[in-house]
């Protein structure tokens, strides 16, 4: 049965790659990235073989503890990205619990994360090949550490299965997961500075961590190499006890999950509440705008863009602190305008089969395009104005405000008009409704890249007049260029906005059924 579960995992992985050659290409790129990362870590571990015992012990314990912690935390917000061999699918099969635990644990190693962790862990054997006993202890510690990673992940995912089945939990966790991704640069830099400033503290921290379940398996070989067999034996007991407790917890949680699988159905809902549909005008444009605003507030594929916007000032301030020049903050308003305007360039693709509602009710294309654009503009315009005025208030340079506003409003309105055209003419492969924003379905990656980069190139060309006026004002110092940019850039942006809505609406009227057929392919 264990072998059968492993074959099932491999079959699911193989069939997933066969769905599209581009899926295989994506897997290949992910594998190459993982191979590069694994190769780097393996080289570091090989070089540590000649390093001081204390240094090698500190590095391996800290790295191993981080791996265990990562395996335990990441599945909480990323569990929706891989639901193969979900325990709930085995509720109707009488599989012995012991064999199911072993099979699911080994199947957890099938995949890029599991294999990468296993290879790096086994490389510690080379680090401690300074003697027979340290090498054997390194092998035992690596196997215990990897098993602890996998079982800890299974405990977390099984314990949060009922939460993961909740649409609200998926939405909130997906959006929350984007925050550390956006702030990865400042986080890594801050951690690096902290490590550099506390280099003397790290060995003591590693020694303390080695007595915990996170670091105990990774400290066995280091203790033996340093001539501490007593602590090594105690840490071996800690590692075995940790793995045993985790396995027992997983068994109990799995038994409960197989008897009472998580239910994601909704409860009783009160009727009569139309939400935004009851607030906005009872027209086609108002209905589409209300529906789009609801998406922006409740769909993580849209709201992820809203999470990025408040973090942009943090990133630009961090960049300015690194270089000592905060001039990049002047791009905060135009950059925000671009991100928000271009975020609706795939809105029909995000609708997926729900786009059938627009086709079946006969909504005019212009009303559809205008409703979606106005929904985005409802919060994009205040954000752009606040960022532009805030930059001038912060720097005290109010003379640059008209030019910056002209560029920002031009980018916003032009981008909304162009996005209205692009989404009515092309569809791209995007995460399905209800899926994680990070779950990319198989599709024509080449077409997706061509549409996105082609659209960005056209947008860049269209906003060149506003950008040229802004540069002219900065070079000459003449405020007249700024006022010309504010008036002319806004007027040009609005004209392109109206043109884009009309052209996109015309294409939508002509290609509505074809678009619906194309977006349905991704299901």
C-alpha cells in the first residue's frame, strides 16, 4: 500500500505535466531554480568540512531549524497550491492507518521542495565526514530532520484542513502571504544586518536552539565532532521524541479527518441584502461596477494588488535608505497608477465562466468596459492623488506637483483605457476563481507573455508625451511645463480612456461568445 501511494503521487504529478507542454516548461524552470539553490547550499556545506567545528555546527543548526520552521508555516497559507493525496479523498477506502501514514509521509518527499530538502540535508554528511561517528550521526540527523519537516507539514495541513476548506481563510491567507513576498528585500537586508551585528551571539543561539525540536536533529554530528557524546545522545532522544509526538498527533488528526472530512458549504444566509448592487445606480454600468468592486474587496486575485500599493512607499523608502537618495519616491504616484490600471487587463480571464452572465443578459460592451474601469478608478484615483500630494508635502517641493499629477493621471486613465481594450480582445491563463493567486493553471504562456509585454510597450508609448513634459520641467525648472502636463496629460489620458472603453466595448460585443469559450478552457 505504501508503494501504491507513492505510485499514485508520481502518476498525479506526471499527468499534471501532460496537460500542457507549457506546464512541463514551468516545471523545468522551477527545477532549474531549485537545482541552482540546492547546488549553492551543497557547495557551502562541502566547504564547511574544513571550517571550524563551532562555525559548521552553528550554520547547520540554524539552517536546519529554519527549514523545519518553514515546512511547518508555509503550508498554512500555501496548502491550496497542492491538494494531491488530500486525506479527505481516502474517506471511502479502508487503508490501514500505519500504511497510510508511511505512504503519505514518503509521498511528501515527491516534488521539488521535498527532494531539495533531502539533498541538502544529506550534504551535511559531507560536512561531518571528519570521522566515522560524526558522519553516521549526520546521516541519522539528516533523515530525522527531513522526516520532522514532512510530518510537521502534514500535522499543520491536517489540523487546518477545516480552515483551508473555508473560502474566507483561503482569501485572507493568500493576501497575507503576499506581504512578506513584497517586502522580501527589506526583510532579507534587515536579517542580514542583524546577523552581521550579532555574529558573536549566533553560536550561543545555535547551542540553545539545538536543544529544541527545531535544531536537535541537526546538532547530533556537531556534538560528536566536538567531543560531546552525552549531549548528542540526549538530543537524539529529543529528536526521536519530537518525531514520535508529531506522528501521533498526525495519526489522531488524520483519523478525525477521515471520519469527519472538512465541509466547505456555506451556512444559512439572510436574503434581501444587495450590497453594492443596492447602492450604485440600477443601470448596466452600475451593476457591472458593483460586481467589479465586490471582486476587488473579496477576491484575493484582485485584492492582492491593493495589498501591494500600501507597501510601495516602504519599498521606495528602503531603496532610498540604501542609496542615500530618495528621488525614487517621486515615482510612487505614477507607479501606483500603472499597477492599478493594468490590473484589469485580464479581468475577463479572471471572470472565467462567470462571464456567461454578461453574455446571457446582453450587457452592452461599452457598459461592461466602463463599469469595470470605473470600479478600479473608484479607489485608484484617490490613491494616486494622495501619493502625489503626499510626496510634495513631504519634500516641500510644491512646484513639481502639477507635472507629477499630469503624468500620474495620464498613466491611470490611459492604462484603464488600454486595459479595457486588451481584456476584450485577448484572454490569458490566470488562477481560477477560488484558487490561490499563486496557483498558475496550464495555458499558453507564450501568448500570455506576448499580450502582457506588448500591452506594456503600447502603454509606455502612449504616455511618452506626459513623461517628456515632466522631464522638460525638471531639466529647465520652468513650472509652465508642469501646468501644461497637468492639463494636457489629463486631457489626453481621458481621451484615450474614452477611446479604449468604446473600442473595447465594440470588440466585446463582437467577440463575447468567443471570449466565453476561451476562458472556459482553463477549467
